[in-house]
């Protein structure tokens, strides 16, 4: 029996954009849920989408506030933000609130589909991977679960993938570029602000104020997971 198609929730108030996404994603085998506003989007969360595409310019709920609400209700669903704004502060704010990727309008369907598939790939578990334990931090790679001193730490799919790559290369310096390519893909090789935002979020979640520091910075070069 074939697997059920993945459900993608498209949240955008512009009918032409929703139509473009519906046509492009349907041809790739995705099941599309559409929300023209934030209220409908929150109702459709009960359908447990596998991926969310969120336009920040909605008529009823401010986009960043909706992103915060969605992430508070579902910590693991991948979220790709769409915005007509390409400024760095808006992008960093969306990433800080838990977005996994940020696409600026206008965009081409092939580019968007490639980025959606990259986000979904990061969210999929890999079988037969070990559990890594380091100074009170436990990273179960197969189950995609993280605990600190026995308490669960809730990470977004991209935050977990970043931690996975760092932890599997523990003690080794990972350059900015190598991390970006391995976690996000070749097209992100120079997107250093994406990496900085996710490292900052990851540190806030796994490193207690007076506890160990697991991620070390080599200024201007990259990061390493402390062995």
C-alpha cells in the first residue's frame, strides 16, 4: 500500500499565489490545504499538516504573531515563510520565532519546491543512528529527540538537523560554509545570517545560563560541538 500524500498547509491571502502553489505542489504529489487568513490557518492546524507555507502579510493576524502561535502549538512541523520583504531584520525575526526557511516574493515554483523538499528532508528521521551523550545533553539521532539532564528539549526540524551535524562531527571545526551546505544545501552556501540565527536559537534551548557550553565559536571561521 502506498503512503498517504504529505499535507501542505498554504497560508496566503492572495488567490493567485495560492493557485500557483496549489498547481505546482499538486503535480509533485502533495495534498494541499488552503487558508486565506490566520483564523482559518489555526483551524486547519487540527488537520496535522506535514509542512506549512506562511505568508507574513495576512489581513487578520500579524504574520510574526501567527508564526509564534503556530510554533507554540506544533514544535516539529516545518514552516517556510513567504514575504515580500527581503530585509535582514524581518528575516532574522522569522527565524528567531521558529521558521525553518524564508523565501522572498517573487519566487519561481521550481526554487520553492526545491526548498520545501530540503526542509522536509531535514525533518525526516534516519534509521540506525546512535545516541550521543555529552555533559548532561542526550541526542537521540534516530528518534530525533533531545534531552538535557533528562528533560526534553523541543527543537524545530532545522535546529535538530544543525545539532545533528555538529554532534556527529564533535570536536571538529565545521566552517560556516560546510554547515550551510550540509544542513541547508548548496544554494545556501553564503547565507551566513541564516546560520547565525539558528545557532543562536539552538544555544538558547540547549545551553542553560550557568551550565556547559556545547557549541563553540571559532570567530570568522565556524563552529564546533565540544567533545
